[in-house]
């Protein structure tokens, strides 16, 4: 392949990459304000989800317990049933006594749990 053909291919490739980069950037700048607002609201909502909300094992409702990672309605009901039958939890680790709750559920939610 001769030198001028190589140079032409290099210039064409560089131009194509440059165009694709700038096109993508320009497209992101032309989003409608509503779409940007929606994205911003979604980001804020996601951030609110990540706020640590403490869940009391002795006082929380079924709905509050289901916000824990790995705890659906069935496990949440098991926690409430255990609490009614045996009395208040004395420690977070007492959750291991609830059928269906293992160490992983406790580890995944340790920062959110209290008695």
C-alpha cells in the first residue's frame, strides 16, 4: 500500500472517529429540558433510596421490613410472627432464629437494622 493511500485512510478514520464523538456529544446537548429534568428527578429519587433508613426489628411494619434487601412479604411476615411469639428481639443476630433468614440477609442489611 503506498504512502498517500495510507495517509488518506488515516485521515478518513480520524475524521470518522471525531465525527462520532462530536455527534454523540452534540446529541446529549440537545436533550429537551423536560428530559433533563426527568433524569435529574430520577437521580434524586435513586439517591433518596440509598439514604440509610433504619428498620426496627421490634417496631417495623410488614411494609417497612420488606424494604430490606432479601426480605419479601413472606420473610417479613415470619419476622413479625416470630416477634409476636417470642417477644422483642434482643439483638439483630436474633434474626437467625427466624425461619428463612440467614446470615447473608443480616450482613446485607446490618447498617439498617436495629432492635
